[in-house]
C-alpha cells in the first residue's frame, strides 16, 4: 500500500474502511492501520485520532454489512 502525501488521510480512511470489512476485532484493525503508517514512515496521529478512524471504519463496515444482509432476506428487493 502506497500513500501519497497530499491524500494520505483520505487514502488511510478508505483503506481502513475496506480492511474493516474482514476484521471483527477493533484492536486488530487498529494494528492493521498503524502498521502501514510505520512502514511508509507516515507520522502516526494521536491515539484518539487513530482510534476514531478505526471506529468510524468499523461502523461503516457494519452499516454496509447490514444493508447487504437486509437485501438478501426473502421478499426484500435487491440493491
């Protein structure tokens, strides 16, 4: 994963949201978020900011999952 400096935050948020779909533990997601930042030598923001990014990504993934699940129920229209 390569982040461009001008779009780093947007790219990190998008990547974290994609990653949250397959991760069920918030701590693991947080580790997955911090690891590439260290690798790419991106300054890691404060813990409250990174936790907020992980929480928002988890919430977005949960909403996406619920929408897909509701569409799969019998009698419900598909997206």
